[in-house]
């Protein structure tokens, strides 16, 4: 997608980061912790993959932390990828691909030392997780690491605790959103950018039949273990927002 020079992408990325911090107040600390985990488990990585990279917030921080590494960000949202390209630029290689299917593995190449993701993969339905985990395992080298910072619902086998964690998270989020822009308001404002009109048309086409998921922690653990990851565990969590680490 090509846009004019009248798009202030840096402005929109700053607004994105600000509204995301209303949902996850310790977002920067979680990014840093995830990259600490990569550093401790694999050392300075040569190649890092950001799954569902969005506008490139996590990929940019990975590029800052590991300046000698090749960083690859993959997403299927043309609007988000355009913001990523225009803010982080060629410090990251951006790949337009759908993580719910098999085609993205060839597009990103491999092997990678590490893969990361933040506040994105919960959109996938649980039945897509085994396939994604298997494809992720295929592009990570043995001993490589996957770190996912995301909302992973509490085990539905414990319904009262599952309901409690969701309720408490939503209450905290509502307090954070009491003042300032939320996710939907950001998207509505961005859609008014004339330079992104073609991108939004394509975005609507790609997401027309998508239904938001809501993955649970046990489902992710089963998928990753079933794909051959040797160790899978939660590094840290607040309610059902977790940093999940898996070692290939």
C-alpha cells in the first residue's frame, strides 16, 4: 500500500502507545521483561520474529534492544503495517501475511532464535492455536524461545475464578479509560485519514469474516507442548494478563 507524505505516522503511533497503556499500564515493563527473557535464554539473538506486529511497537523495541539482530514483523492488517513501515522503517523487515494459515512461514523464512508477540494473539480462536504453534515451532531453532505478552483467560474448568479475573481486569481497564482515548476511538479517528483510505478498504475486506477469539492459558499450553516445545510456563501475570514463555 502506498500513501502520500501527508500522513504523520509518528503521531498515530504515539497515540496508539498511549491508548494501549490505558489497557496495560505496565506495558513498557512487560516489553522489557520479554526481551530480558530472550536475552537470558538465547543470548543476543541473530533473528527475532514479531507475530501480529501491529504498528511495530514491540518490533521497534526489539530493534533497539538488539541492534545487530534481524527483526521480522508479520501481520495481515495493511493499515497497521503502513504505520509500522513509516515509523520504524527498514530497521525491521515487514511481512504481510495471515498467521491463521500456513503461508506465513515461507514468507518470514527461518530459523529464528526468538519469537515475540504482545496483546495480539488472543484474537485467534482456540482451534487455530495448534496450527500456529506447529508453524511457529517450524521456524524457531532448537533451543529458541517464544514470549507472548497477552490476555490468556483463566482455565474455564474453574468458572468462578475465570469470571473473577475477567471482571477485575475489566474494572481496572475501565478506570484506565475514564479519561483519554480508547481502542475504538483511536481506530475511528485514524479512519478519517484520507491517505489511508485504500488501506482501510482492504482492511475491511480482509477482516470481514473474522470473529474475535479469546484463548485460554490451558489451550495455549497444550498447543505449544503438542508442537514440541520442551518447556512452557507463565513468567509473570496480573490477573489473566500473562507473559507466557515457551522454549523450543
